[in-house]
C-alpha cells in the first residue's frame, strides 16, 4: 500500500477548514472496513485515507507544528499500513467496564496468536502483531495487526482463542474495499 507523503498532511489550522467534509468521507471508508467479530472485537482495516485522518487528527489535537514532529507522526502511522500484499488492521477490544476489561486483557494475553482472516480457498492467514502491545501480564485493548494475504481480499475475519471462537463473513462491499486497498 502506498504510504502517506508529507505533502498530503496540512497544518492544523488549514485542516480545520475542511475537517468536517474530510471526516465524513473517512467515516464512510471506515464503515466499509469495520468488521465486528464476537461480542467485543472490532477489526478496522486501515488504508491511506484512514491513516492520513489519524495523522491530521493528532496534529490538530496536539497542535503539532514542528516539521520533525509531523514527520514522526507520518512515519508512525505509515508503519501501521500493510506492505505489499498485506492488510493493516487495528483491533479494538471493546469492553466498557474497566475492571472486567482489565481481567479479560490479562486472561487473553495469548489472543494475538488466535486472530486470523480466512481466504476464499479456505486457507487461514494468521495476524502478524506488534509485541509492544503486550506485556508480561496482559495485552493492550488496541492491537495493531498485519495480515499477509498475498494481495487477495479475505472472505471472513475470525478469532479462535479458546472460549471466544467466532468468525464474521465479510460483506461484498467490505471485500471490494479491501481489494481496493490491496491494489
């Protein structure tokens, strides 16, 4: 996937002028790439537009103006995009109650090895994940994943962690969106 380039990121004041229109466009694209699996897992497949939005929002929220800091944000978010033949994805573990969330994130420390996409031929492709999102005790409620799908859109997304087994079939629109991202 083509990376975000510096010229695509505008200063936060200029961004403010077009933010609502840009945000509306991004929310539509995120909707096409959001997949709910089981009771509390949301997989958000990222692309250049969704990541550019994240960069713009962080520079706006933190009033970032120094060139090196903007470049650092771009580099950080570009790292989350999939490379050649890969899909980049953010997994959100959505449990509202803090005590329950903490207990689950501890119990589910091995979860990242149990995340996958299923391809049209039935093959399962496991997630590659960032070990920095997991400590010796628990995982983070946000996981950054990459799925090396060889340039082909999957047909479903799943979890096969014991006791949490669930799989969601992608809609035709979701498959088209992911195929577009892989081009």
